[in-house]
DNA sequence: CGGTGAACGTA
DNA sequence: CGTACGTTCACCGA
C-alpha cells in the first residue's frame, strides 16, 4: 500500500527524513509503515524492512522512530547500517529529564499538554467504564483531549493505522526539534548523538562481547572450583567455601555468612567490633584476626560464584562465544550508558577471558583524565583549558598551585565531587584563586542542587534533582542538602563526559564499520573495538581521529585537548593499568 | 510475592 | 570512601 502524504509536516528536522513505525510486539503479524518524502509504504514487516534497507543504502536518511527499541530493532536485526536517527524517546529524556518515555508521554510533552493526563493502556478492568477520558474516534490517533489514544497497542493491530502512528512520531520529532533548537544550539546535536548511541546499544546486544570460553572456565575454576555436575556437588562446594571461614571461629560454625547481622555478631565474639561489615571497614582488621582475612577472601569468591559463575556463563554467553546484555543509552541521573549481565562490572580477574576471536584483535582506547578536561570545556575557564594541553593535566595545575601533583589531583577531584575527607582544604583555596571560572561553575551547580532546582548538562540534557526532594522544607536537613550539592557537582561533569563519550563511540562506529570492525564494549571512558587483525592499525588510527572529530564538534572549538590511550591487544587484560 | 537495604563489582 | 549503575542475598511485610 502506497499513499500520498500532504508534505506540510515535513522539513523541520533538517535533512532527508524517513520514519519507521512498527506494530507493537504481541499484536499479531508484525507490520510496519515507512514514510519518506511524500510517500508512505505499509506492509508486512519483512517487506518494509527490505525497502528501508534500500533507502538506507541509497539515501542514508535521518530515521525517526518512537524509540530505537521499537523502530530500529528490525533494521539492526537485519544488519542494516543505520547512520542517522532522531529517537523520540531519547529526545524526550534529554528535553524533560527522567526515564519514562512512552509514545503517549513523548507526544504530550512535545505538545505541551500535562503529562499526568496521559491515558493509560486499557487493562480490561470493569472499572474502566468509570474513567472520564473521552473515547477516541475509531480512526484517529489522538483522543478528544488531544492525547495519543491510550489503547494504541490494540488499535495498531490494524495495519491501516500504522501510517497515522508514523506521522504522529514525525510530528512529535519536529516539535521536539523546535523545542531543542529554542533551548540551546547544542541540544539538537545532543539528540542526534544520543539517538545514534541508542542504535549502537542495539548493535552491542546483537553482536555481543567476544569471550574465550575455555579460558573463562579456567578462571572460574581457580576462584570457585570445578564446574559442579549436580545440585549436590554445588551445595558441597558452597559448604567447603563456608568452612574455610568458619573453622576460624570454633563454636560459631552455624553463622550464616550471607547474613550481615550474624557476621557482625561473629566478629564481635572474636573481639572485632565494627559498625558494619563492609570491605573497607574490615580491611584494617585483616591482620587482627584470621577470620577477617578469610571472610574477605570468601566474599570475593562468593561474588564470582553467585554473580559471575558457571550459571552466568551459560545464561549470557551464546553458542557463538559472545557475552550479551541489554544496553541503555542514557539511564538515570548520570546520563551514562548502562549494561546488564555483568558487561559493566565484570571483575578484573575475569578479564583475561574477554578475548578477540580468530583472525581478530581488540582495539582498546580509554580517555585520559576525561573529567577535568570536560570541566575545562563546560566552564570555559581559559586557565584550566590551558592546563589540558599537557598529557598529564595535573602537572601544570600542581605547578600553578605550588603543591605536589598528588595534592593537586585530590583537590581537583574534591572540587568536582564535593569530597570532604582528606587534606584537600588548602589546595582547594588555591584552585579558587587559579581557576575561578571553573570553580564558580561547580559551586553554582552545587547551590542549584541544594535548592532542588533542575540542572542542565553542557549538551543541554535536563537533570532533575527533584527526586531527592523530601517532604521537609528546604534547608531543614543539612545532610540532605549537602548530598544534593555533591550530586549536582558530579552530575554536570559525569553527564557532560558521557555526552562526549557517546559522540566518540558513535563516530568510531560510523568510521570503522567499512573495515569490518564492531564496537563491542562501552565502559564510560573506555571503548573496545573488535576488528579484523589486518586492519588493526587503521582502526586504531581511526579511533584516535574519531576522538579529535567528536571532541571538536562537541566542544564547539573550545581550546581543550582530549587524549586517548589506544592499543591493539588480544585480551582485555593485556591493557596496561 | 514485591520492596528494601547490605554488600560489592565496574567507571 | 565523591558519584553513578547492576546483581545477588536475606529480611520484611503482605
């Protein structure tokens, strides 16, 4: 089915725009609508994906979808190299803060109508007769109150409705674009970058992280013993691990090591009196009583046994020896990418198990001192920007303050994160003298956070601080205020660093694909690219160039230098540090 | 059965 | 421990 569209809605997002809208999952045989120019094609999903693949190859349009999950998944699954996108859900999160970004919420926010009136999906509950939301026209995508119809999932079972659904996405995207452009010049660019990151997240899930299964099994065996072949063996292995701790405390062998209260009691009985049993609290007692050392060793191995053990390996490493988890492009307050199934918190001892596959290498790159360099950009402090010319930024800062490098580093970190402990006091005074613009930005962010006011990152993303707002009046809880201040200091730096990182990752993805390279891990300031061995040097060079390009675009010509440590390795553990 | 806090892995 | 997130466990209250 091909129909003509009135072109009145087209043209506000710059470039050649195409829209892909897909039947929600679980709503019968999947169909899709593809809008491009003045044409619309609606049909079975596979056919529309083919048409979209041809369009990608011939025009590389700016794809608009309600979300990457909803719109880009079929293309990513089909291996279509999506280049440009406007992701309505990601744009909504950037523009309004928060995580929830259903089509109905995005539509309402873009149209400036109250979010608390967004109709919920029908539950089939009898009480729905009592709801006072006006019934929607059977063929209209909006209800009589101007919201997207709440029963859209049901309504979209009819493929004839998909065109209107796609047009609604486009209308929302155009309104978001205008709102973003009116807010700041950078925010539009941030939406484009986050939209690309959302596609990258789907590819990270699709492609997975290459694993050396045999080596990983060896590492697990070293930590928690050989793979158990029965429940009984697993229980015996667990008892043996517990026994190694409990034999140090005769008479208290019944202590449940997994119960912190019982552990604390057990420690008290041997003369170790601690407020809690956290690692850094117990560390000083390692030599006081042998049970403490045994307990901390037990905890490390127990972590591997429960979280990163054989069950984890079997569940998340596929038959193609790839570790897979779901990724999100921009979660919560920090604005960083997140990943599930251990991709973001794999213990260092397991890293030798992450290995490039046959004929391939890893190009690993991590950003050096990204946070203070980001501070130089977002604050526009010329003196601090000058310090970023050094490979080691803390060296010129220390020279300027007349202190040791270590002191300068602690002071800068304290300013960015609101750290209170340690001897950063004097050096902090020096920082305020030497870099008043940067320090003022941080203090103003902290003050806004203490007042519970929303912040914006350098890229324009809204950071709500309201989630910390208690019922108590402002200023009633000093500890809470201080926590909000630290959160705010941190959020504008980590959030901006995350924006630069994603721009870099998206650029690497785009510029190394033709060499057969895949971005397989994104870890806040570190990238792992899986590449054919014969292209290793070229991929590494492009990773470095991508940083220069992304940083120049992101920082808008600010005289701030970013540096990457890039190396070609076989195993993740081959990286230095 | 769902929510919460302790604990700990990563940056 | 300065912040953030994901995972697992035991406990609590229904």
